[in-house]
C-alpha cells in the first residue's frame, strides 16, 4: 500500500507534459464485458466508484433490485463518509466469503458485494478481485484523508497560484507576439503580399488578403487563449479534493472527443488501405484504357466494325461505368456508411436525382444511340427538323448546330432522335452530294436548249464537280409551262448555301445571254385564230396562223357579217 507521504501535487511546469501524455494515451479499456450482447453501452463500460475525484474501480453488474449505477453511487457515498471520519483505521478493511459471494467490509460495515458474474469479465477469481478492490480502497482512502490536511491544501493552493501565474505569463507572451505579427502584417508585409490571381483575373486583392491574415491571427489568438484557459482551470481544480472531480470532467470534455477521433482514425486505417488499393487499381486501369483508346483513334489498333468516331464516347462510357463500379466497391468502407443519417441522405439524393433527371436521362440515352447509329458527325452539314447547319458539337445531352447566319442552335438529343435528319456530308467526300434547283419555262422554248443552258450554268459554278457531270430532269409538264430541274454534284457540302446562290446567278446569266426569257406563261387562248405554242422548228414551213373572224349579232339571233 502506498504511503501517504508519497502523495504529491504536480509542479506547474509539468502541466503541459501531463496534458500531452493524457492526449496520447487511449482511454483505459473496461476489463469487464457483459455476457449479454444487447446490454447498454454504459453498462458495458461500467459506473465509476469515486472518492475525492479519484476513480477506484467500476461496477458493471446489477445486484438484486439495485442497479449497477445505484451500487456505484452507494459505495462512493460510503467511502466519502469514511474518508472524513475521525476514527478511520485502514487496517479494518477485510474480505469475507458469505454464501457464494464475497463481501468487502470495514469492520462490520458492508462496503461492497461481489458475485461470480462481476468477476467473470475481469479474468480474475472472485476472491482475488475482492482483495484487489479492498487494497485499492485502503490506498485511495488513505490518500484522500492526507489531501484534506492543512499542509496539503496550502501546498495545493501554492501550486494552483503558480499554475495561474505561468498561465498569465504565457498569455502575455501570446498577446505580445500576436501584436508584433499584426504590426508586421499591417506595415512592411502589407506592401509585399500579392493578391491571388487566376490568369489575368485578380480573385483576391493584396489588401483583402492582408485583412484576412490579420483576422486569422486574431481568431487564432482567441482560440489558443481559450484552450489554455480551459486547461489551466481544469488543472487548477485538480489540485483540490473538492473540485478534482470537476477537473477531470473538464479535461475529459476536451480529451474524450480527441481520443475518440484518434481511436476511430486508427481503427479506420485498414479500411483506408482498401480504398487506396481500389483507387490505385482504378487509376492504372483507366490509364491503360485511355492508351488503348488513343491508339484506336490514331488507327494503330483496329477492331472489326469499330469506327474511329466511337472511340471517345465509348471511352467516356467505360470511364463512367468504372467510376460507378469503384464507388460500389468503396462504399462499404466509408466512415459512417451504416449510420441512419448517411442512409437518409443517400435516399434523399437518390429520390432528388430520380425526380429531376428524367429528361436528362432520356437525352443521355438518345445521345448514346445517335453516336452508335452514326447518323452524323462533328463537321457535317445537316438538316434536323427545320434547322439546317454545321454540327459543331455532339455531347451526350445535346447536339449543337451552327447555321449559315452564325447562329448556334442547341437541340436536345431526344428531339434529334425523334426528328428526321438529313446529312449532306456523309457521302460527299466519296461520291459527292447532289444539289438541285428548278426553273419553269414555257412550251415555246426548245427543251434541248434549256438543258444545255442549265448544264452550262452549273459547270460555271465554283465547287460544282465536272465528274460526275451535271444533268437535267424535266420534272413536270404543267398546263402552260415545263419544270426543268438541274442536278449537280459537289464535295463541299458546308458551302451549300453559297453554291446555290452562285448557281442561281449563273442560270440567269446563261438564259439572258441566250435570249431565253425565264417565265412561266399562263394562256387563255382562242384556238381558232391564235398562233400555236409549238416551237417553230416543229411547224411546217408553210404554216400561217389563221386570222381572227369577228361576228356581230343584232339580238335577233341572225348573224351579220
């Protein structure tokens, strides 16, 4: 048993060392665990028996109608009474076997009863545990009585005052040091501190950054002083027997969360290694897939039936799938993944995503279908519904088309998939795309002449191919005119509007030079006297148009000539 003379109060300079040691040491593990898996956590940890702020041991088991907590409180009260008794004699403590249980008594006074269940979790026999508890009680009560003496209290007061003095000096040093730092920041360092820039844009000005640093130093000063005050108060309370319990509570309020966080972090390290392994494997797998995709895009690796324009979208889809697979693998190793809060947030985000992404999912699926159906590519000239222009971007959600007027139209992929798409560029480089326009000319113009004029006009047009040559179709024979359609090939579909404009201008020039009027006549003819509409080359040489015969009637029904 320790002598009362061995009881000493820690020196003030040793305060910080003790705090660091307490922070590094884990909480003492409970030596007893309940056989019932459903026992509350507090019951498994036990309820402390305390004398003058010192914890002697813990009570874990209920006994009869008394709960473990009630037993701990009763034992603590009895030992507090013994600690202040004038006739206290530590030699009167003894252990007694009484009908299957062991009791600890002070003379005839019952202090505590131990049964086999209480001793089971400690790994000690009941009798050995009772003797150990009795020895601890003797030691702590002797220590408690010593700490109520005037000599001890004067020494404790001196150490408490020294601790407060050291605290005051440290706080003064912190205040003076931070004032020097603040003066330095506001004077010489203010001109040297540059703002935070991203390219040419200044995000945070130098003055603002200096003000932020000043505020951070002031806040840090307040936090450090508050922590030191908290620790010094807790330590000063620990010097006196009446406030020692509050001292330990104050320290535990600060240390318990830190220790719990440290223990949780250490316990999480194996899971963290799992996550790191998964991330590293996925990283190198994605690098390998990206390398293969790049080689396929360059044509160094070929797969039958796999087109180069499929490389990027396929790589993006595979990457998303791998990310999703990695997330599924990592999820069980995330901290707090089984907590109700984590599950509730996951369900909420899932419902929110499901309700808000219906159209986005439809556009995404339509984008995948459009890519693999190869309806068009970036750079093609297309007509989608009523919109005509060059495809400048094709994403998984929308297709961007730039018109001839430099207007960029964004069309959702679901709309594109449900519309008619005309691609003028798909066959243009290999076979050429046919441009066509029509004129209507009267029957009196020879059709062979019209054909020649239209073909000549097409051949004069820039970007019109001579091979295959242009050709003319007589599209319709109307009542008073013929519709001629010129068809010509080009391999520059992106310049279609300009080619059409030049072709129309050349058609007009060719017809004017040949003296052919571009007109669609409408006739109301009296067939017994007017000239026939058949071209002259098809008429007999002696053809003469008959003259009109005019007759007048007097209303009697008889003709007068």
